[in-house]
C-alpha cells in the first residue's frame, strides 16, 4: 500500500517537534536541578551542625530521652539526605534523557 502525499504530510505534522515545549521542559529541569542541589547542601549543613551541637552542647546530659532524641534526629536527617540524593540522581537521569531528545531533533 502506497501512502499518498496527504498521509505523509499528516504524519510530518503529527510528529513535528515542539521546540517551545522542549525549551520549557529544559528550563524546568534546570530549576529542579538547582533546587535539588540547594536542598542537598542545606540538609548536609544541618547534619554537620547537628553533629557539632551534639559534641558541644549538653555533654553532661546523658539521660535516655536526650540520647534517643539526638539519635532520632540524626537518623531522620540522614534519611532526608538520602531521599534528596535519590531525587537528584533521578533529575540527572531526566536531564540526560532530555538531552538525548534534543539531540535527536
């Protein structure tokens, strides 16, 4: 079966790259990457500050409630950090996919 010129034109219109959409996606990816990296640095700073505070402040307090609270806070900060690390890895992967799409166009 041979395609007519109208069918070929319809396919070209249907699969025409949306450059404005690609530009908007690329712009959003940049913002996501910047935000993710900023959050990672903030959580990293919070973890470091928490460690400093644990070593300096209230060294005399060793009751089980204080120890548990400090351990829980440390664990929660580490968990949040790992969540944002995985988000950042996904953003990097998306950025590479986006670059592949742009290269194909």
